[in-house]
C-alpha cells in the first residue's frame, strides 16, 4: 500500500516555507522539487525542518488536503 505524505518544509535560516508531497518511504530525506525552492536551497543551503501535515492513502485525499492547506496559507 502506498502512503502519500503532505508536508511543509521550512528553511531554518531564511524562514521560507514550501508545501510539498511525496510517496517516498523516507519523507524527511525528500528535499522538494519546486523550481523556486530548489534555487533557494542551492543559494542558502539545505538546512530545513520537515513537518508532516497528513499521511494519505489515496491521491484524492492528498489533493483534498493539499488544496486546503494551499488555500489556507495562500
């Protein structure tokens, strides 16, 4: 069974936050793949904190919670 992780990653130096998802078995090792986020990590270093918001069993559930948090935090 696949588990989808919805996470928010925070850069510890700059405070930039990144909402992301992965289905990797080790979500804390996942750095993210967004273009702006990746450039930010390359420039400021990879010191981040990961907080798992939700573990989902389906893509539909992941989408629902992802949209909720995206709208909440704009």
